[in-house]
C-alpha cells in the first residue's frame, strides 16, 4: 500500500510527499529544536502557519488516520471541524487536509 500527500494550494502546488512506514509527522524543519518532520513543509510555508510538529499520519491494519499534535493553527479534513489534538480522523483516498494555510490531498494506492 502506497500513500502520499500532494500540495494543492499554498507554495509549491504539485509537490509530493510519500508517507513511508506506519507513522509520518507533518511540520516544519527546525534543527535548533531537533524537529525533523517526515513531511517537511518549511519551504512551502513562508508565513510559518504550519507548526513544527503539526500533525501525525498513522497507518494501522491498512487504515490511515491523521491527528493534530496541538498545532497553533489547526488541522482540518475535508473542510470539517478543527481536529482536536490526539483525536484521530480516518483518511480516505482523495481527502483534503488543511494544515495552516497549506492544502494537501491524500492519495492511497495498492
């Protein structure tokens, strides 16, 4: 099973981030604080609306889910309500994820 996030709106539309393993952190790179996210949006987020450790995508038993990690500007799926920190939201192919001002599309394939 292969999964990826693709920037749809924000800096760098079309940029792809493969989700490898069972857990991927979405955020901004910060060497001074030892933060090295798997999905590094630092160069795609000039206004710094994405938190350093913004959200986590997990895969368990073939099911993907996202949870907010206490970000400042929130995480949204399909323009629904802001996710509460630590509360996982199941992801389906084609779902829209908003982190800060960056719009991502979740894609999964076998």
